[in-house]
C-alpha cells in the first residue's frame, strides 16, 4: 500500500489547526476534518472552524456541510470519508485527517460496528419519549433491556442512551450484541501524530481561546441558533452554557467561566481516550520540523 492517511489528533486548544495547514502544504494535499461539530455551517465561532483565509490556503472537507437539523452519525461519516479518500487517492498518495472528535477518528482508523440504520418512525418515537419522559426514565429502561451497555454508557449523554434503545426496539436484540469492535482493514497506511502540552500550558491556551471566541462574537452566534437549542448538534460546550445565560439562569461572566471549565474537562477526556492508542507518536505542537521529518521518513521508508 503506497497510500497514506496522516492522522493529526490532540485535545481541544492544543494547536492542531496551524500545524495541520503546514503539513497539508508540505505534502500538497487537502484536509479532512474529524470534528463532529465543524460539520454544521452555523457553528463557526464556537467550534473554531477554519477561517476563509485558512480554507483558501488548503482545501478542506467535511466543514460546514450540514444544517443544524440534519441527522448525522459516525457511521455515515465513516462511509462518506472512505468514499472521499478513494477519490483523493487518485490525485495524491497522502491525505491529512485532523480533529478532536474521538469517535470520528476511530470510525476512519478502526471502523464502526455494522449497526442497523434506525428507521425514521423509531427515531421520532424515541425523541418524543425523551422530550416527554426525560433521560432518567430512558436510562432505567436501558438498564432492563441491555444491562451490559448500561454499565459502560455515559448516562448523561442522551444521544448514546437513545440510540441504544432505538436499536433494542427496532431489532429485538441488545445494542451490545452489535458491538463487536473488530478493527477493519483499510486500503491505506495510517500514520498517527498526537499533539500534547503540559497541563498548565494547555489550560492557559483553552482559557485564552474562549476569551477570543467571546470577542469574535460567540454570544451573537449562540443567539442566532437559540431556537434550535433542543437539538443534539447544540449539546456542545460553548453553546449550552450561553443558552443558560440567555435563559436568565446564569450571569454572563459565570457562563464564560463554565465554558472554560467544561472545555478543560473535555480536553482531559480526549487525552484519556487518545492515550489508550499505542500507535500514536506524540510531539509538542511547536516541534514542527521534527514532525515533518518524522512524517517524511515514515512515508519514504514504507
């Protein structure tokens, strides 16, 4: 296999964006985003989506392609990215995938289990039940129908709980029975680069990034999507905190501090997830020369 997928990952705020542009320029290739929220066209500021200037520097894919009301899943992402890669590899032998959504990265590198697609009626029924009965009731039901998955799922994440119940009801089987977690073979080589910083350094960057987002108009962006706040696409750090400010529950300075705090918590979750992967070669983001040298050696020696 002489096709390569460079996977550039790391926690939020670590510095992936500028380095991804430099790597793409070095190998004269494009960038495939693995950020599950940058897919939405209306969430530019809060997701730190590429700027018009950055989009002009390097072609990007899977950025700003969805409406907030569009249903999208990691399984759809896997299918569509693999189709795109087939096309891109006719023009180049190197493509760059970058972003912080752990499930999306794994969807491309390892593959998603072949779980049945949920039909529209089941999806609408479960969403209606979530809205009328609440998450706690659905969690109790999941405990009865699939106790094994109940033990490991994030019970505060309605999307995960609802999806598992959808599969249970639609198939008559447990969601667990479809989760084989077998790694799929890919027709390209994967080179994983992880970016890391000292915790204090990373937290300072996250805090500064939130301040810049506020200055750039995040509150106005949140106001513009407020009517859709119930959608899963907006169950996202930066938006859910400012919704509570707009609801009158929190003062603005407190909401901004909560964005910083929740961003730091999310960065820890990302690092915990990534640290399990022994294939990742870790670098400080400012070691650009070393990173490019490592990538060149991996590609030329293959």
